[in-house]
C-alpha cells in the first residue's frame, strides 16, 4: 500500500514526534511545529502518538492512494477534497485505490497535518523519521517531499470501523494575534527593568524571517548589557536577543548551541500558536514562573488524555 505525492505543495515534510537525545552530535529535535494538531491527526486514526505523518506548510499538497487506507487532516483551516468533493478536517476519511486527495491553501493558521492509519512506514535515522532539511536527515532523503515520491503505509484492515471526529469545542483556534507565556531565564539579570518592561508590555510582529528554525520578530528594540555569551545549549522556545534588539524565538529545527543572551523561554504549549502565525502576525509576552509552567503542562496533558473524539454516523 502506497501514497504517491502528485504535488508537494509549499513545504511538506515527514515528521514523527521528534528526534531526542542527539544534541551531543549536533542534531536538533525536529518534529511537528503544532504537536496538538499532530497528535490529534494520529489519535483520530487510533495510531500511536509518535506515528509518522506529513506536515505541510500553507497547503497545496496533493496525493494519490494506491490501495485502501484511512487518513485524517488537522491543523490550519484548509479546503480538503477527495476526487474533487469537499471533505471535513479533524475527522477520519477513507481512501480507496486511485483516490486523489488535495489540500487547498490555509486561511487560518499555516501548519497542516496528514496522518494515515498505522502511520507511514519509513526507516528511522538516529531514532526518528523527522525531517530536518538543514541537517539532511529524516524523511525519505533528508529533504522535503517531491512530486513522484511514494510513501509506504499500512492497508486498512477493516473499513467497517466507525469514523471519528473531534468535536468543534476541542479544536484549536488559530488567530493572527497570540500571547506567549515566558519563563524568564538566568540571563534576564542582564536586561534592565526598563528593557524588560519594553519586552513584556509591547507588541511585536512576525517578520518575513520565520521558519521551522526560528521566528524573528520586529518591534521595540530590547537592549542588553552584554553583546554575547559563550555558546551554550539552546532549548526549544528560547528567546534570543541579538545586537539589533529584535527577539528571535527558536523553534523545532533550531541549532543546538548559540551565543546570544536570552530573555527566557516560551512555554512549549504556546509554541504551536506561534507556529501557526505567518508574516505580520502579532505577538505579546507574559511572564510566568516555572511552577506555573509545570502546572499548565500537567493540566494540558490531563485535558488531552481525557478528551474524546466522537463517532461519525
């Protein structure tokens, strides 16, 4: 059973939950930019949460099914069509031999996830399938998907199983303005009270320099009393402040070390909202404690585990 890529769209990448434990050899984590949408795509198909799926940015992906399988599309709002007939997102859908599924272009958000029953069957590299094109690892060739690529997947065993849909009340809302909660780091001492007030009380805009590696923002200049630091390990969501005072939020495909001072780190839960923004989106920051962060993460995990999809009649 295979899925053929007829058109890869803007940027389509093979992703699983991420590549962990490889920073010592310089490999970053990769993985889905919107983990919630990624996990729901798999859960709607009763897949393991780490099952390999496709992340596409903005849209334009078109595939052909060479067999019978079941898929789910989550994430940014986009027109979904099978053989020209419009279909819902956030719901499992059947594909049979020769069916063509096409995604339009996103109208709310920009990261879209396509999962198949059982996940795509792709050989792991460094314990993961996640594609990081900058490092040339993951996926089929270490690059984004291309026209003509064929992805092996599991044939659907029982089409009689009920389809599942995520209730509207549980679906994420994607907006063009987000507030990101920040855990201040130890280098905040190098920012004066005035500079921290500038950072937390003003709005920033997403610049044209936004991708899977990082989101560069534009807005009030934030100054620091040091120009740089010795390079050190960088976590997901770290907020670097280079000499020009324009913050950079580091994302999934970030480098593993860096030498810019950091205001702190964005709560991982909020990075999905940032990842769904495009150029011109608005960003504000709110400081929280590390205890707040632990509590918010535990509550989010509890909510996900206790949320249920609905059977489709």
